[in-house]
C-alpha cells in the first residue's frame, strides 16, 4: 500500500477521534489542529504510511509532548518545536529517519508527528505505542517488549535542549525525563528512543491514526446530520456505555509534571440515583460506581459530551457538564500479565485486580 495524502478534513477528524482515544489526557488536540491548519494554508502536506512498508533497517522517530495538560493549555508552542526535537535526535545519533510516528495516538500527541512531518518532509507512520494516552514512559508497547529506552531528546520554546543518553530502565527514563520536563515548566516536546522498522512492525500498535480519523469522522458526520454522536462512535468501535450523568465535583492539581485528581458525576436518565467517580493522572484511570470499581486501565475510559459526542479532558472538565462515559477495549499487548504490570491498576497505585468491562 503506497503513501496516502492526509487531507485537512482528515486532520479535523483526527483531532476529534484522537481526543476520544486520549481517555482524558494526551493534551487537547485543538492547538495542534490550529497549527496544522496554518501549515496546510502555507502549502505544507503530510502523507500517511503503513508500518508494513518500513524496511527492517529503517529508522523511525517517536514523538510526543510531555508534561501536565493544563500547562499545555496555558503555555502555547508552535509546530517547529517538535520538529526541533526530531532534528536534535538525528544530529545526536546520526540516524536519518524514514518516518515519524506518535508515541500515543490519544489527544494532542496524535498531531505532534504531523507537525514534525510537515517541516521535515517525512511520512507519518500509521502506528503508535499506546493505542490511547498514558502518562508515563514505561506505559508503552515497546517498554512491555523490553526495547531500549534511550536516548531521548527534550526541547522547549525558549531554545532549551537536553539529551538523555543512557538510563538502565524505562522507569529511570520516566524519572529523569520528568525532572527535566518539570524544570522546563512542566511542558516540553520530546523525541523518544529511535526505533527500527523491525521494532515498529513487531511492537507498534498499528492503524491507530486511521482509527482515530474514523472515530472523528463518525462524530462529525453525526453532528452534521443531528444524530447521536455517541451512538455513532459505538458503530465504528466495539465499546460500551458505562454511565450518563452530570459533573457535580472536580478536584485537580498539577504536581510533579502530572495533572492528578478526581471527578464525580451524578446519574441521569437510566442512571439516576447512582454516582460515578473517576480518578485521573492526566488520563482517566479508574471509575467507581457507587463505591465499586467498574472500569479501569488498560480499558479505555472515555468521558464524552452527551450532546456533541466530543471528548472532555481532565484539564477541561467542569461542573455542570452533561456527559456520557463509555469504555473501549485496549490493545491486546496490555492485557498480557507483563502488560498489566506496566498499565494495570496497580501500576497507578490502586490495590485492585484488573477486571475488564469486556470480560
């Protein structure tokens, strides 16, 4: 399958669909979307490439923003910053990248590779390493696969540049890079450890950019036809509705480079009389209905505006919003025993056994 052009309409749908897959985190795609609209207006174009087209010895850059999503809303950056992180990695390693992929398809990090690709004239690989958004470096398919965690480049809008050359484990990469990110002001652009084509083909989660575009297209089409956008998502993805209600309490704080907190919902319609509480660390992690855990990572917990069908982020959710909470199935790599060690509830400090909504 040859490269295919990503249209601006695709990017509009990607921003909507990736926000759903962001499970509350990954940063709002809106600022990235504005950057891509500007780049396309200037004549830039981006192409999408399936991972199967990579040669085993090709090199691929994996990119993302890092930090607290709330800070990313307040401290704007432009599309050249993520391209600088990729360029710094190329200069540091001497590898010329064949393509650029998202570390996580969830949220604004879905658009980071498109911005880098537009400036650097490389294709975007239709894969990522999470199939959603997660807050920490070791919560990836390549970490489950024990692939090398370093080097890593980190840059910001002021011209700061850092290279983490060597760490012994993924958790050490998370600790060291998070400290750098906090010093940068809790938001930074990063290029993760370069991956070979063979590694991407074996450990990547494939087709996720296409999946996010399809979800976003379904939502936008339902909005245009004045149909139920939540139902439209469940036509293209095998998800389940968990709860319908309104937001009655939000508690959040930016700490250690994360946005942490909880949100409480009172039930409406058939869920009237029940309450739901969701704990988050950038992303929605565990949902408790009337005090009992009913959904948890790695299942995707997605909070959607009940009318528009668009996702609500942990940094933007507010009192009074009417929402529908749905669950989507996770990539199989995270359902293994080792995968659950990386992203199951205990990885976030909850002493509960993982039980899938889809079991």
